[in-house]
């Protein structure tokens, strides 16, 4: 295999422990509606909130307004999402009060990730709308811990991203750190 500097850096992503098997699993989210057809009854986030047994969920915690959970297809270990409990499609639908609570919760989540994942860098943002890269028609923001020298041999040559922690171990670490930070 020759290295092509113009090729996209990642063709695939896999978790050393089990992510590859999960991604390749037949029938996962088989009946999921396309973005334009999604409503609250078939919304993946609403199903996670309602604890639907057919949808995997790696909840870290929830408040009366928000749920925080792991991304099922993380960019890196510790990639979490924050979403309102109420089915809202866009940030502009937030009340001023909900926006304030979202900012406060997001600030806490950055601290949580920095502490639990032992980093000082976090990407934070959201893709709102189908053409902006949104895949679920329920507002959610991504928080992704980042590290120095993230690109390694597998990423550059194999164009794949190894995950160092499983979703279960990441969930356990973040829940433990959440409890420590909330009670300190």
C-alpha cells in the first residue's frame, strides 16, 4: 500500500475492543427514517430518552432539561452529546432560560471531559440541519476531547482511527467523574 497525501485521512473508524463488530451489525437502526422524515416518534434521541430497549444508550446523566450520553459512533473516546429532553429541532427553538441552562451544563461538561479524559482541549459544537451534517432531527451538541499528536501510524497509513476505550468503559469513567465533580 502506498501513502497518498491527497487521500482523505480516514476511510474507516474502529474500536479496538468491539466497535468494528457493532458498526457492521446487520439491521441496526433498520427502520430509521431519513432526516427529512424524522419526527419525535421515530427520533433516535427521543428513543434514548425514553429508554427504548431496542436502542443502545450510554447515558452519563440527565437533568430535568437535558440528557448527556455517549455518541454511538465516537470520533474519539469520550465523545459525548448533550440534548434537550424536549424534542426541539434547532437551537433557535430554545427559550432564553433553556439557553442559559444549556450554557451552564455545557460549561460543566467541558470540565467533566477535561478531568475524566485527562486533556485540556475539547471541540464543542453542533450540526443543525441536514445540509449542515445533521443526522438526527433533535438538537444535540457534540463535545469531543482532543489530544496532542492524535494522528498516529494507523490513522495516517491505514486511514483508520483506533478507539482506546470501549463505550462501556468510557461511560463508567464519565459517570464516576460526574459524581465526583457534582459532589465536590
